[in-house]
DNA sequence: TTCCCATTGTAACCTTTGTTACAGCATAGT
DNA sequence: ACTATGCTGTAACAAAGGTTACAATGGGAA
């Protein structure tokens, strides 16, 4: 039994299920910025996150992106789940935000376990619940907040996910994920700096705790 | 056995489950504009739609609204499901868009059936799937589309749901649901009329098929 | 060192959306 | 018929966000 699996999922699943996961699952290490799932791909297995973080992105018809949410340890991709069951193509892109460890579970097993293990069922329901709540929050952000507020929230989220108050990214990168233009981001970041909330450097932004 | 139940769910559930639903469910008729679920309420039962339509709305801290999606025959409210399992307060408002018939299922039964009936489990998963797809579409609308496109889509959706090419509503009403102001809606509607897509009247808008 | 290129800063301008104000009109109730 | 009220149309203006253009800078590659 891989210890990390136990650490992340031991409190959720009974030993028998953990053993099964250990046996049928494929353990994977993916580096930062690795694309795990691409839009339009068929999905043949479902990921359980052990460590690291994954960002989930939506794309419009022009190829412009929008960050939906992050997944962390103990999470799974409900969108994938959903696509597996429906046998449809992925509607999202999933990219490693950090170096990430995960176990891939074949679809077949997933369905089997749904009937067999109560804890698995609960996990799946809880995952759906969490993802729906995240999507509601995303909708709140884009529908109710202005770009400067969204930007600040984005920076706070990044710091939380990476556990690092220095955000290693470019203005262009941020613009993609918030679905706006680089100039707008530069303008708003400059304002945030004037307000003393951040310090701007080349290729990184420092979030000031004040 | 209530015939309408069989019509709407007969192809999904086995006879035994239908019988159970028929016995423990409470059948309800609600008139148009009736509020079924209010934000912050605890939820004690789960609705299955038999006929009519329900609109699901999100609200921000200022009380401003945003339409998320519609539910129709054969749908259930995944948000409710989610709240039931998590024992949390409702994050959304549900309002009858038309006169609507539904069956209310007690939470207790819901959980029992999840273990007992495969068809119920599949229904629940499918409902989550559908709702996630609807929310993705909502995100696309607000993130990627301009207000005039969103407005046109809104009108098309209304016509589809109500099966009536005359939309009985006011500009103010539309403004609430799209989270903008009445003046903006009046302006954009006037443009759509100039483009020959609609005909504006007092208290109603006619969608022209052309 | 020198050059190149990605990144950032900034100005000027445009479009879209939001706000305020007010007039005209239809309809229901008196 | 008269009035109050809600609905719609429109103008004028403000604010937010998007676009284009270009300069400055820093760091890596040759």
C-alpha cells in the first residue's frame, strides 16, 4: 500500500477499497504545466489527487480561456466523472498547477465500486457537491464582481494553492485565465500596487500580507 | 399509481421504485411565480418535476439576481440534492416559471434508494451531470458573450421553455434575471427590434421566426 | 559585450455597459 | 372621465473594460 494514498484517502475509504485502488489504480507523477486533459478528448480513467494541485479551465470558440477552479489533495474531477458516465468528450482542460501526484482509476472499476462501497458513493456525491459549489462561486465572481476584485481574489487563491506569497507568473498569463487583456491586467495590478496590496516584479508578484 | 408519474419517469425507474415514489412522495401543484425554495432555507425534501418548468436563480450580497438555468419534466434540482446530502442551506432560489406539478421525496428515502436501486443511482448521477453542463453553459454565457447575445439567447430559451413565441414579461424583469439595468435591456431590445428579430409590445415581446 | 525577445508601463482612444433623468403612454381603479 | 401607477423610449453622461501603439527594461543566447 502506497503510504501517500493512505494519507490522503485513509479517512474516507475502508481498507478493502483502499487495497483495490492500490491494485487497479495507476500512480502518476506529472510536472507543473503538464496538460492532463484536453478539451474534446474522450476520458478513459478518473484521477484522484494525492498531492499538488490542478487547475480546470474552460475555453470559448475563439480559444480564449477562463479559469474555473483548482483541485487539491483529496479532490477528484467531477467533470471527468460526469463525462465518464455520459461517455461524452471532455468539456474542460485540466493542467497541473504544481508538480502533482495522482492515481488514475479505470472507469469500469468506478461503476463497480458505486454499487459495492457506500464510502465510494459518498465520496462521489461529495465531489459533485464540491464542484457545484465551486462553479457557483465562479459564477458569482464573473457575474457580480468587477475585474479588479476578481484579480485580487485570483492572486489570493494562487497564494493559497501554492503556499507561496510570491506568485510566479506574467501579466499575460493572468489575463488568459481571467479572460481579459494583458493591458487591463497591468493597469489593475499597478493600482493594487499603489494601494500597497502587492509588489510588482518581473515574472513575479508578491502579495503583501497587510 | 398516478399516471403522470409513469409518463415522466416510467422509462427511467423500475416498477417497484415507481410504486415507492408514488407512496412516499407528496404530489404538489404550484402556480406560476410560486417560490419553491428560498436562499438560506434548509431543505427537507427533493422535488421531481412532472410537468411545467422551474427557474433557478442565484443572488449576490446586494440582493441582485442572476438566472442560472431552467428545470423541466424529468429533471430534479441537483443543487437541492447536494444540499440535502451536505445538510447545508440552499444557495439558490427556485421559482415556478409555469404552473408546475411535482413530487416531493423525503431525504431519508433518497439515501435508502441510492443503495437499493441502480436506476435511482443512475438518475442521480445523470442529474448532477446535466446540472454541471447547464452551469458550464451559464458560465460561457456570462464570461464569453456580450449582453445583446445573452439577451437574444434568453429570449430563445424562454420561448423554448414556455412553448410560446410571445414572451409575457417586462424589461425590468429581464434586467433582473440577466443582472443588468432596465435601461440597458430596453436599449438592446430596441436594437433587436430594428434588426427584425423581435416585435416589442407592452408587457410582451414576440419572437419573430425569421 | 551585444543583440534579441519577452515582459512591463503607459497613453490615447473606442466600445460596452451602467446611471440619472424625464417624457409619453397604457391600463386599472375610482 | 380622471388619476395614479407601471411600463417603455430616449438622451446625456459616467465608468469599466478592451484595443492599439510604442517605449523602456531585464535577462538570456550568441
